[in-house]
C-alpha cells in the first residue's frame, strides 16, 4: 500500500465494521450515523479513483481492492438493513438480486481476466450504481428522515429500479462474456 489511493480504498473497508456497529445504536442516532459512514465511504470511493487517475497512482492492488471494497460496502449495507428490518417485504427480493449480480459479475470478470479479456463498465451500469447508492442512502436514513421526505418509500422505489437495471446490466455482461467461454 504505497500510495494515497490505496489508503483511501482500505479506509473504506475499515469503515464497514463501524457502519455495522452503528446499526446497534438506539434511535435516530443509528440511522444518521450509518448514513454518515456510508456517505463518507462513498466519498473515499470517488476520491481514490480521482487520486489514482490524477496523480497516476494506479496499482494492481488498487485495481483488485477497489471493486472488492465497493461490493463489501454495498453488501454489508444491504444485509444489515435486512437484518434490522429497514428493508422489508418485496424489497428484500431487490436486495438479493443486487447481491447475486455483484457476485456473478465478479466471478465472470475474474474468469475473463484469466483469459486476458477485459469487460469495461458500461454507462448503464454506472447509472445502476448511482441509483443503488441513492436507494441505500434513503433506506439508511429511513424513518429518521424529516416527515416531509418519505425516505423509506423513495429508497424502496429506487432499490427496485436498481434491481431492474442490475438484471439488465448483469445480462449484458454475461452476453459479452459468453463469447469467450
């Protein structure tokens, strides 16, 4: 870990246990603290990519760990919200779809990397990620949001939209990768 971008990536991983611990706090503090940690982790994700490109600090370690850190953060947020009933009912299906796609696409990328085949991130996949992050943000704030903002409802709708995009982009990746199998 010889550069600042890698430090930012690893700091994101270290925030995950803090976010998990915040779920166990009482009242609105739990909601706002989990949200704050999630947002801070998201900022480090943006910054590590910016720093790596801007200062030419890309590394094999960073290339490997950045998507792992992202998946750990998203997966932990989803699992903890299901466990603490912040995601309920049919929205659990959306959470499972998102988790399954993340693992499946990661496996495909790893397989294709061994064949020296790159699968670039699509523009639609970036939108999927953006919608997913907003969904998680609203759901993390949840019932602690001001009464005028129906955060849970907004989060549920966005999570469903992200799940639909997840299915499409996952299919897109597998269609691109199947040619190399």
